[in-house]
C-alpha cells in the first residue's frame, strides 16, 4: 500500500494533463447512497419504473415521488469531501485537464472544479420541457408538497437535467469526454467500477493514446489488468495521502 501510494504520487508529479473520472464511490463518501448492488438505491426503487423515460413520459409521479423521498434529501445535505477538494487543489496546480463524472449531484462544481463534464446530467438543474424556465431543487421540493407531478407556471412538465434509463447520454458531453480521454497523460479513475457503457470505453481510449491509467476503487474493475496502478481503497483515503 505504502509503495503504491509513493508510485501514485510519482505519476501525479509527472502528469500535466490529468483527466479525472469519477463514479458513485466518490459521492458515497459524501453520504449519497450508491445505486447498484445490495442496499443500493435501485434495490429500493426499481429504476425501470422510478427512473425510466418511457414511464416518466406517461406518468412522472413515480419519478417525482422518488425525487421527493430519496434523491432530494440525500443530495440537499451532501457536501464535497476530501477527494473532491483534492481534485480542486490539483487544478490550482495546473494539473487537471478535465473532470468527467457519472454523478449527477454537482459536488465537483460545489467544491470548485471548473472543467466538469457530466455524462449523466445534473439533478440540481430542473427545467420546464415547454418554456425552458429553470427551477432550483428547493423550489421543486416545495411544489411537491402540494402538487404531484409538479408543473411549471406555464403548465408545462418539469424534468431534472439528468439522463433517465432508456435515454441516451448527451452527445456533446460524450464527445468532450472522448476528446479529453485522447489528450490526457493520466486517466485517473476515482470510485467507479467502470461497468456502465459507453463511459467505460474511456479508459481504453486513454490507454491507446499512451496515457497512464490509475484506478482507485474499493472493488476490482474489468480494467485492472491494463492499469498502471490499482488501489482498492476509497478515493478520499488515497487522495488525503498526496
Ligand atoms: Zn414552463
């Protein structure tokens, strides 16, 4: 472990264009439950009902119930943790090229990261699908106490700016993520098991373009064998040592 940290530090020192790739693991350390696996959010709320675009179009009450009871309270109370803050420190040293995230909680921006690519959108942004008016999470939470599903003042339907099951990832974010992965000298995975495609292609793109690959995740990932270093610890535990 000690040797791995020393080796990791050396790679960081030698890198000038780091792409950070984060998943649910880093948010978990801020108190946001993970989605998959035993005890995950999707074991309580079947995503094919509560977070599926086809159900949402027919009846968005399922989604908004889930938002009110589960998503809003956890995200509202979450604060950036040491891993988010360390990424900002690295940015101040001019080392970060892009932060690509699978998370929808906006914690990287809250911590102060500038170039964040959100592959699955951001749940803090809520828009009217008709007039595009924007609402905050707090405004919608208040609305949800009286109105289900909540509607815009124009009568239009509202949706969080997140990718639901059955929707494709935003093309522009995906393009940016691929370009970043081609151009980095270190692709650093923090708290993602790299199983969700197409995002899980990015480490391969990076590696093909001669970037180093470091994976810090509690559990093994399918890309451990092509990584330069794998550390099976939490992101905050490892980053607090650099
Ligand atoms: Zn509207």
